[in-house]
């Protein structure tokens, strides 16, 4: 018998593809636009959300029977705010320059609609283990899109990945630049992130016709 049942495995697999929080549920778009100009920032943001949503879902699930319904949103905000503070302090302690790059966007994890949505839609009605899997799955689905968008934006916009040149030297005209290639600075602007996300959505719906809405 496998570690996960079919239903439990679906909690992780579905958000990675057919129920992705960004491309299908259209949640968390703001951070996809804001911090995907650099791959490193996108990776750190992805792991930050993974930590906050995974642990947050478990905490809310454990407290679900003792939280008065009238103050459940306040309790959820307190839980996610505490976890975000932990993430912020760890970044400042071990990756200060990156924490400055991410700036206010780490704090804005508190208002990420994916996190509050999973608290409300899943953690309040399910046990800790399934809530943990749901949190990990949705955070992973979110992170995958962020990393894909950041990969293409940094590669085509700056010719680098994780800050390291991979297409050659644009000054010395080596690598692809020797053949006349030039970086597309527009890729580093926020509107291009939306276009890349749109392309991902188009590819996803082309491969799975069930995702195409009828009008």
C-alpha cells in the first residue's frame, strides 16, 4: 500500500495541473507579476508560501473545532501573519540582500488569496494530514507557475539565470550575442509576466479541452 491514498495524492497532484491556483483558479496573480523578473526571488517566494500554507493549513485544521465562526477570519489572519513574520525574519537573517529585493512582497503573503482561500475552503473542514497535503499541493502549484514565468523573464530579459549569464556576454558579444541576439528588456516589465501567464493558460487549455469554458 502506498504512503498516500488516491484521494490524498490528488490533493497534491491536482493543483499542479488541472486545478492550478494561478492558471485555473486565477488566484495569486499579483505576486506572479511583481517578483518574477528574477528566478531567485521567485524560488524564495515559492518556498515561503509553501511553508506558510503547509503549516498554516495544519494549524487552522487543529483549531477548527474551537474557533468561533464570527472571528474565524481574524484567527486565520493572526496565524498567517505569525508564519509570515517567521519567514521574513529568517530571510533577513540569512539572505538579507534577497529580503530587500522581495521587500514588501513577503509581508503581502498575508493577503495572498490562495492562503486564505485554502484556510476557508479546506482546512476548516478537514483533518491536519489532509489539510497539510492540500496546503503543500496548492503552494507547489503556485510555485511552479512563478518559477516558469521567472525562468523565461530572466532568461530572455537579462540573458541570465539565478544571476549567472547563460547566453554569453552582451558586451563582449560572445555566445548567442555573437549572432546578433539582444536581450528583450520588455520581458523584465510587469505586463510581460501577465503575457507569459496567459501563454501558459493557453497551452494548458490546448492540452486539456475539459478546462475550456463554454460560452
